[in-house]
């Protein structure tokens, strides 16, 4: 039952020659059967004719001797006929008189004079009825006619071993010949079909090798002699361009998403910058007003230092987030601190409670690249914050297992819609309308070999990302 | 009765001679051969004809007949001039026939009759063959009939009574074939022919074995009609036969016949056969 699907799975360049070979074998069998049947008929006819001529010839020669019941004459004629005839064919000839008593036989020891001929006639047939039965010895029997009167009977044993051997030999030659011819034609068929289907193979290869980015087939490889295939490949090439364009657009969208995520933070970050600025301006006023009071100057300077330090942190975090091309930079606990710095104002602006748990050591984190993980976590946090709404609850839990880092983002929002789940978990085409942030998350996680799980626990939505850790497990 | 038959045969011979007389410009000498020897051997016939023709300085026509009776008839009716026949028919027509010579085989003008059976047959003597099948050569053959028949006659039996079936093959080689092929269990055969076959066709004789040999008897002789013994052609034939061993052709013919030469006529050689004839008639 499994052979059929397996056959279907074979490439068309193999299936077509196999079918050709199968049909050739069938044809060969039918042809062989026909040849053997014809050979059988020819042999039967040959045998029948030989038996008829032998018996008729003997009948003519034996007539007078049988009539006289001359044992010696009958024996002499049989004996000389045997050596004159094809001696290998005639095993035994027995001549009996009209009462069925044996007059003479070529082998008198087997058929003694005077015995009843009936034992030899048991399974004998008339010459026209003789057929090859597979038995190496066949018996024919005929009445011995002389001057229109039946004066006795002749029974002859024919050795057909040679005919059987000929039949076997023909069957063997047919078998070998047909096998060779079938193999040759199947090979030729395979070559021809493989040549005809080469463009299809190129097409399949181009699609297989593309790893999601179909590669166009060069013009020189397009078979001009086959308009149908040429059209197919041209259509494919147009499709690859379209896919490329789309992939480019998606790439650009993803690129933009990074700015989008920062854009989404802009107002809260503006507050984050603006708030210290008010304090700093006040401190500057205080300095100007109480320039002669050293303790006030010192306090104001300290205040300004703290405010400027905070601003520097925020700016650095924004820059870090933007610098996604930091290829190869390992993930550090500081990256999560940056994320917190960037995200906290957003949560605070909505009066949300932020549960922040970082339970993974630096050595574990270092086995993952920083940029994609930051992008993934930030996107999910922003989504969670948007879902949790005013006074909601957003959580981040980072924990390391034996060979993976588990990052769980939770919120108490209403949960993800089908379209968003499709973006986050599915590989299908992006539904129109809707952003590409969740799909970007999925692509980044997939790129790192990770997995995304979505869980809805009563009022909370949990999205768990499992990042496999690279390198030796030294954590 | 016998006289009447002889007169009839002589008459027939005179009638048959009439056209021959007209064509006596170059009449071929007609010499009849019997199935005594290897009658199917063309080389023997050819050698004998050449030797006789050379010896007689005359064309020879070799005439073959199936039975001794036919040979005797042909001699009597004059359709042949001389013949190689058997001692038994010679003695049957002793008054009409005259010896021209007697072949010498193995140094003597004598031979034996053999009783043969199949090579694997357990029989060792004639009495063991009672109720079996037997092949004779010719009812007028000494070695191929008379010897066995006279042996049976001594115990008051005839071949038909003693054997279950008797066949005549009209040829000593045929007797050997019949026994070798299993057609009959035993056969009466000319010892000279069996020995000659033993040299020429050992495969055939190997399928038979000799279980009994007769006493030495007069070898089948060359004969002519008594009343023509004075004919120059017949005399020349007798002289040629006696001189066979003196000519190259003659020696060649004798070699293929496995004979040493031809001895001068001597009726005493056939006393043994005459005795067996008497025994048969007496039985």
C-alpha cells in the first residue's frame, strides 16, 4: 500500500521512464507469449507432418509384409527405416496385425512379437491430433492400410526432447532479448524524457534552491523549441521578480518597524526628556539666583548632573535600540535595563504596573545576539502595553532553562485577535491592513531557531519565546 | 516327380538360352551370388567381379538372388552360368550340379555353423532354447538351417515344435541382426559370416554370442550345371576361381571376403552335410 505514494513521490524524470519500461515489459510478455504460441503451433504442425509421413511411408512399405505376416521383413523395414529416418526422433515403432498382435517392433525387447499392441496404444493419438504436451515422449497410432483395407496398426513413439529444448531455448532467448531490449529502450526513454524534462528540472531546482526567495532562470536555459515550457518558465521568472519585490517591501517594512517601535515610544520618551529638563532649568535659575551660596550651587550642580546623566542614559538607550546592525554583539543584562528604561515611561504614562523579572545570568544571555532579542522583546512589550490599556498590568519574565532562554511577556488585556495570532504564529501571507510588527517578531524568532507559544490564562495573555542557546552549555 | 521338375527346368533353361545364343557376340558371364556372405557389401561384389573378369578375360554379370532356391532355379534354367551357393542346395541337386571349386577359409575349405544368442542371454546350449523364438537364414542353408534342424531331428523334433516361433531372414547377416536386435532369442548362422562380421561390424556381433559350434563342414562351394561343365566359359570360370590367389585382383577379392583361396573340387568335403541331410530325412 505504501508503494503507490512512494511511486508518486518519485521525480517525473524517473516516473516516465519507469512507466515506459513497464509498458515495454508488458509488450515483451505479450510478444513472447505470441511467439511461443506460434512456435508451439509450428512444432505441432511439424511433428504432425513428420508423424504422418513416417506412418504413411511405413504403411506403404510394410503392406505386403504385414499381409504375409512376415516378421523378419516387417522388422527389417522398421529397422532400416529407423536408421534411415531421423533416428533420434523415432524411439519405437510397433507394427501389429489386424488382430492387434505385434508382428515386429524396432525394439523387440520392449515390444515382443506376438504381444498385444493395446498397451502401446493406450495414450496414442492420430497424427493430425498430436500436440506438444511437455512430455518428452509422444505416441501416435494409425491404421495400416493396404489396398484400401485395414490390415494392421502402427504405433510410433516420438522423442520430442529436442523440440522441448528448442522451446525452452526460444523462451530463454525471448526472456533475455526482451529484458535487454526493455532495459535499452527504458534507458533510451529515460534519456529522452530526461532531456525533454530538463527545463522542468531546472525550474524545480530553481524553486527548491531558493529557500523562500525564488531564483529566476537565465534566458539561455529557456527552451525556445518548446513554446509551452518557455511560457511556463517566463511566467515563473515574472513571479520570482514579484516575489523579490514583495520580499524587498517586507524587508523595508521590517526596517521601518524599528523606527515605528521607537516612534511609538516618542511621546513617553519626550516626557522622559522633558521632565528632567524642567528640573534642570530650575537648577540653572537657582544657580543664577544663588550663585554666591556655595551649598545651593553644589546641590543644584548635583541635581543638574543627575538630570543630565538620566538624559544621557535615555539617549544612549534610544541609540542602542536604533543600532540594530550591531552584528554579533552578545546579549547582556544591560540590554534588558535599556529596554526597561525605554519602556517604563510608556507603561507609566498609562498608569500600568510593570512586573520585571530577570532571572538569567550574563553568561547565559551572552549566548544570544543582542539586536534581534531586543527588537523582539520591545515589540512584544509595546503590544502588551497597548493591549493592557489604562492601569493595566504588563510583565516580563526572563528565565534560562538547560539549553534555552525563555522570555515571557504577559498582559491583562483582552487577548490577541485571530489576525494578530496569524501574524505572530503563522507563516502564511500577511493579511492586508495591520502592521508588520508581530510578523517581524516571528521572523526574528524563526531566524534564531526559536519557538513562540501563545497562551491565554483567564484574564492574562502570555506570549513565551524560547530561544535555543548556541555554543556549549556552560551556564 | 523330381524327374518331371528337372525336365521342366531344363526346358525353361533352353528357352531362356535362345536370346543369349543370338547375342553371343560378347555375352557377359552371369555369376549368381547368394546371401552366403555380406550381401550388402558393394565393395565385395565389385572386387569379386573385377577379379573374375580379369581371370576369365570376359565381362562378368553378378546376379543376386534372395534365396538358395532361386539360385538353384536360375542355375537349372540356365539364366545364370555359375553360382556361389551352399553345400546343402549343392547336395540337393548333386546330379545336376558340378563343383567348380571350394573356398579356403583359415587354411581349410571348411566352416562351421554357429548357434548364437543375445550377448546377455543365459542359454548355453540348444536345449536351453526350447519354447523360444529362433531365426534361420534360409530353409536351404546348411549352416543357417540344416545343422540346427538335423540336431533337433536327432531327438525327434522339428524346429516348429521345438521353438515357439521360427523366422527366416534370408541372409546370415540378417540372422545376426535379428538376434542382436532382440527380434529372436537365438539364431543359426554361418560361422564364416559371423567371424567376417565380427571383423567388419564388431558392434553388431558384440550384441550376440556363440553358444554352440557344429563340426567342420564343407564350405559353400562354387558350382555350375553338370551339363555345361565343358563350356569354355564355365571352364574358364572354374580356372579363374582356382587361380584367384595368383592374381592381384583375385587376392584383393579374397582379402575383402576374408578367404585364403579356392581349392579344387572335392565332393568328400560335403560328406558331413550329406550325413546331416540323411539325419534330417531320417528324423
